[in-house]
């Protein structure tokens, strides 16, 4: 947006910037207004949030308000991105010699600009520069709980000076102006040309470089395995080269004094340690990038499966076979997420038990969240009682298989960490699904309720979904045991409060005989007695009498 001129947005079909179609919108003052404008400009999309773009864009011929001709000099602005559907973090490419980091603070909800500053300062502390960054875990409109970023080493001093000289010359020749105002666009923004013309770079041939330069797709795992093997081969070649140099140096140092030979040995030992640390760092960077990409792919597939499942529920007329197929695809997508989390945790537990102990709580929380989300999604089929009655047996079998796989995982890890695996203990106490069907509520009708389509879409929300569960059973989430524990705690607290109140009231009775009323002063009293009477009227009590009253003497 630019005050005095019409708002600009990207046309989905052409990809070009176009002015506000109504010819009235200009200068939005709040992020809530930006979100509302995104929803009005793109009514066919499910816009859920907005976020500032990482790079500015250049817009030509920006229309002034209430004028048909759109001519004038260009403006460079930082636009807003309209986010569609459930939030999915960006997949960041990690070039060679760069490192990937992320920060998550669940008690902090900050804007895009604040997290950009945090990432930039974090890279600067390590003597690096910020290459790219993205947001994590939305907590409001253009507000997030964390950020992910890539830090790269600083360029050489000469190249840096040359870049600054070229940049200053280009800024003097540039006729455009940089505005701090914001605009809105769709999901992908055009890249901004830099002041230094980019030289064509040859395509990477090394498997590691190919992996980092190629975005994630269905061949992600194959490329990751090749990159990991190439990384191991590269490390072995480096170690072999150092070993040969060490042997040659030892041959030449036979006649040297012992102290010099010891210095030579320490030198090569330091080289070996440095290569080992470098290899470990490269492997960690590769694994972290792979995990981030796999999580993004799983989230995208789950979102697509969930949208397809919900679309079959509201179709007219409802078709049980298609609904069951869509449900299976959705449950399979959720199960892949669980399997990925489980395999990764088991791998870490075998390689680094200490790190696995730190991850334990996070893994259990994620698995519980997946189960609750699956439970809530599958429960939506019971809003169509006719369909639920026809495919009830298939639903029971599907959910029984998922529970069986989860129980096997929990039993396998509960042996090593029985105290921490609360979920396995809770699930062991839950009733079996063999003799009970998964029915969140009783089916009383075989027809489709009027107005079902609108009710389904209004009821189902990604972030806050009503839970339709059978009262006597908990199938996915450990809600039953938690509710019983909370009830016992409430009863215990109530009993303690009654005891404390009784003791306080009993203690106050001991002071019941003390009187603080006004006493009439006898004119025949001595000055000392009159003074004592005044002191008693102002609250003075004889300590001896007070002690005797407390002791009931």
C-alpha cells in the first residue's frame, strides 16, 4: 500500500501487479485490515494470515486514487504475503559452508521484523552474515513464536569493498525511491534485481551441492542418501591425504630432536581433530536440512489429504466409498508423520541417548498432537450419520491398525525410559477397541441433516476443533487419565481448604473474651490510673492478661 495511491496486488493468472479492482482501497493502517483486504481480493482462496516478505519489490506505474491513468516513477516497497490454508514454514536452501539454525520461544510472540533482527544479530555474533530466513509457529497476525535462518561466512574484504563501491554508484544513478510502506501479494513474490549483475554459475555436480541447490520433491530421500554417501567419501579422501602427509613427515623427521618430532605429531593430531569436527558439522547440517524438508513435505501431503477428505464429506449426495477412501488417505498421511517422528527418535536414541532424553518430551507432545488431530478429523464423519453407519466396521479396523502400531512403538521405548513415557502407561489403562466400535455419539438418523455443508465447514477448524468422543472411552488422546487426575487434585485441594479455614476460626475464638470497648473514666481515679484507662481505650492490652487468656487460665 502507498498512501494516496490505490493498493496493488498480484493477479493469480498473469502474475503481474494490478491496482485495487474497486478503485477505493488505499493506505491500510493495521495488519488486521491487511488480512481482511487479502481475503477480499482473493475470495476463492482460504487466506488465514499475512506476513511481510523478506525482500522488497519494484512496482512501476502505481495508480493514484480516483485517476485512470497510471503513470509515474517506480516505487520500491516491502510487500505483504497472503498465506493460504494451514501455515507451513519455508524450506531454506543451505549453500556450501553455510549453516542452518532455528530459534523457538513459546513464551514470545514477535513480529516478522523483530525475528529478522534476532536472526541477523545471531549470525553477526558468529562472524557470519544472514543469507535467508523464515518464520515458525504463528501466534497472531504477522506474529510468530520463532524463526529459522541460514548463516554464511563473510566474503573477502576486497570483494566486499568492490561490492560497496558498485552499490553506491548504482544508488546515485537510480531514479527510484525506497519507501517503508507495505503492499500485499500472493504466495510467491518476484525476486528483486540486485545492484551487482549476477554472473551465471555452473550447475553443481557434487551430490552434496546438488542436494542443497535442489528444492525438496518426491526424490528427497534418494538425494539425501547420495549426499550423505558423498559426504562420507569426501571425508575419507581428506583423512587419507592427511595420513599420507603425516607418514612423509615422519620419514623426514627421523633425525630431528625428540621435541621437534613431538611438535610435528601434535600438529597432525590437530589437523585430524579439525577434519573430524568439520565432517560432523557438515553431516549435522545435512541431516537438519533433510528433516526440515521432510517435515514440509509431510505437512503439505497431510493438508491436501485433509482438504480432499472434507470435500467428500460435504459433497451432495454423500458417497460412503469415496469418503472412506479419502479418510484412509488422510489417516495414511498422518501415520507417515508419526512414523517419521518415531524413526528419527529411535535413531537418536541409538546414537545419542542423552540427546534422546532431551527430545523425549517434545516427541511425546508431537505424537499426542497428531493423535488428537486425527481423532478430531475422523470424528467429522459422524456428522453424516448415514455414511458413518455404512462404513463403521471399516473405520474400526482402520483405527485399530493405527493404535496397534502406536502401542508397539510405546512398548519398545518404555523399557529404556519407563518413568518418562507417561503416554504408554495411560494407553495401557485404556479399554481395548476389539469389543467396542468407534462411535463419538449415537447415530439416531439415517438421513443427511439439512444445512450440513455449512455446519461441517464452520465446525472444523485447523486450530480449534470441537472433540466428539464417546464418553466411556478415549481412543487416541490420553484424556481419560488426565481428567481423573485433575478431579482427584480438585477434591484434595477442597479438603485442605476446609481444614485450614476450621483451624483459623478455632484460633480466633481464643481472643473472644478480649474487649476493646470504651470505658467510662472515673473522676476519682489517680493520674496514673487515668493514663492507663486512656491507653486501654486506644488498644493497649496487658501482655500478662493476654497470655493468661490464651492459656485459658
